[in-house]
C-alpha cells in the first residue's frame, strides 16, 4: 500500500464557523457523488464537533440540494447502550439532523444497541456490523467495507478517534473492520468501533477538532506520532485527509502547516 498523502489543514476562526463551513463542504461532496454515481455514502461521528456539524447542516440553506433518499449513513463508533439512550451517537444525530430530513430508513446503518438482537454480547454486535459493511461493499471497493465518500471523525483530547484509544487493543487491529471495545477510558466502557483499516477505505477522511482542549491532540497527531500512541495519526483517506480545526485547536501547530487564508 502506498504511503498516505500529507493531510490538508483548514483552520476557522471559531467552532461555529468551522461547523458551518464543514456542513457546506459535506453538502458539496454528497451532491457531487450523487451526480456522478447516483448515491453517496458518509460515515458520521458523534461528540461535540460531529453533532455541531449535523446541526449546522440541518439549518444550511443548501441542504435541500441533497437527495436524502440516496444517501447511505454509517457510523464510526457507537456507545453500547440501550436504544434511545441520550448518550448514543444515533440518538444525538437524530435530534441534530436525521429526524428532519427524508432519509431512506434502510440506508441508515445504525450500530446495534445493548438491548438489540445481540443483547449484551458486544462482540456479536460488532461482528454483525462488520457483516453489514461487507454486504454493502462492491467488487470495485477492493475491501470488506464500502469506499465511503466521506468518513468523519472527532479527535479526542487524548488523540482518540472513533472509539480507538491510545494503546488499547482496538487501535492495533489490522484484520477486522469492526471491533468491540472493552474498558474505554471514558464512559461508557463498552463500545463498538470501526478499525483503522476500515477508516482508511474511505476516499476522504475528515478529522474535526475545535476548542483549546484539542490543541495538544492536534499537535501530537500532526507531528509524526505513531498511531498506537496517537490513533488520530493513523486515520487517513485513500485520496484525501482533511483536518478541520478552529483557531484554539490549531493554537499549538506551526503556522507553516496551514495557509493564512484558512484562518
């Protein structure tokens, strides 16, 4: 496999502007994919920045340019909690955007809940999501997951992405596309997550970081750190890796890393 291309950085003045610009960027990517291929696939992320982007998308004037019925939505990770729990990414995404747009329910690929068909068996739930991803992959994808148009990830203060935490087994996984996460250092301890190989199948990977508490993580991940110690450093796309930051999150980065116009 060829070495990943260097990431591109876009730095916005504040998190609101970052969310609005990222939403506009995402609308354009979806519309372009639908125009060229008939459909689009996007992997959503939860957390403060992921939900902020979805809320911005919900209120964006151009949101109706998207054919929502021809969009596949996947998740990078999920908290293994009961259906409808307010801490689940899907619950928050429905509130921020999904309930207000005409999606095809069969194309909203939700990770299983702890009271779903696999009960409390998080390993079985993770395996089931891997099977669903594999079923959606086409021969031209050359992978056990679809070649997502855009895969979005929030970056944690500890450099975690999805539910891949530094040094934990999930970030070391090289074969499976989805893993169960036990003992996550932030609650809840049980989660389901895509692995780095699944993340790298995406055409574009966007890493979202806003706030001063993310400045150290951005600095570490973009300074050549290894992916075991800094999972965000191992998250990159086939054709493009884009870091979308606000000024506080970029405050520890060398100014030469991003163009003045992006500020």
